[in-house]
């Protein structure tokens, strides 16, 4: 590669890093953070105040970003990839081959491990929850029959969905804890831990495909409480008491009780927000 090529490559990497750092015109405050999300066939990123939306990764979906924003994982061509947002270098984390579908990657807040779902491509295939290091090593089964993982703040425990209820498990092993005991409703999307780890938020639907309602439940189990309605694909601001969520194909943010709901993107098919500092 000649001098011109090296300079151009360096500029591309710097521009990509600036995208996720919220640099450039209209950059949000540190408290606003950055939100990555699926937009069509790409992953975009937008400041937490709705400014500076740009493409982060093409031909990819289902992003999950470490708390500091330095590492993003996503799905491409039925495998999980990791992106170093500082130098924009991508690495392949899994190599599953044929016979299974990979989905719902969730990076831990420290950016060192990824929980993801592996589902056999067979009629009635049961989703299994797996855990892998960010470098692709130590890929192993964490939970049989588990879907939609979510790490707690310190990355030691994972909440997940099984048979339309929320469970949690310590990633080092041990017994599972059933958090909810639901009937007559359908869970939708990832559960989300509160910043202090005491609560788990989730969305439910009275009928499949109906309006989603945000609920909260003690992380150790107990009675669920209605928070607000008409929201799906929850993500929590790691440095503030706010949610990002999807409504009518757009990314919104609001207070934890649903007040002050503000659209951040124009849509029309945005989904799966992940919020970092």
C-alpha cells in the first residue's frame, strides 16, 4: 500500500472512531452517551440527545456495546463479530457453521465476554444460551433452553427468558433463579437490569404482536409492576436514569417511568438499541 493508501486508511479509521465517540458537529454531552441500533441492513449510532446519527457498521444487525463504548458486537452472516470502535478493526468471535442460528448477542459491561443464543435449525429447535470470550476462546454452554440474555452491571450474572418467564444465573455456575411466574402474557425482547441491579425491566404483550408494556420486577423474584406502555427493545442509559426503546419503528428515550419520551431517530425500521457512555 502506498503513502496515499495508508493515509486514506488511517483517515477512515479515525472517522469511524469519531462516529462512536460522538465527535463532530452536534455531539451530545457525556451524560447523553451514544446509542447503537439496527437501521435497515446497517448498524447506526446516534448521540443520546438525537444528534449526529451515522452508520457504524454495514451489513450487520443486533448490536450490543460495552459500557465504555470501546467494543461493539453484532451479528453478520449468522456469526458474531466484534468491532473495536477506536480503530474500527473487526474480528470474528464465533464460527458456528451450518445447522444453527445465532442471535441476540449481549456483551458484558466490561467488554470481555459475550452471551449469545444458538438455536438448532430444526422444527421446534430449542434455543441454548452460550458464553464466549471476546477473542473467540472458551465458547461454552451457559444455559440450555435460554433466550435473550442480559448482563447485570458487574457482569457476574445473566438474566434470560425461558418458557415465557425470566430467570437469572451466575456465569460462574450454580443454580438458576426464577424471577417471574407469568401467565396470560407474552414476553418480548431482552430483559434489562437496573443500574443498581435491584430490578429487572422487561416488556410484555397481552396478546402476541400487541402493544408492549414495560414492567419491573425485583431481581431476586417477586411481584411485577407496570411502568409504562407502548415500548419495546429496552436499553438503559448506563450513566443516567433513562431508557432507550423502540416505538413505531423509531428509537426514543424517556425517563424510567416513561415520561418525557423523545424521538431520537426518524426510522422507519430502527430496532435493538444498545446504550453506552
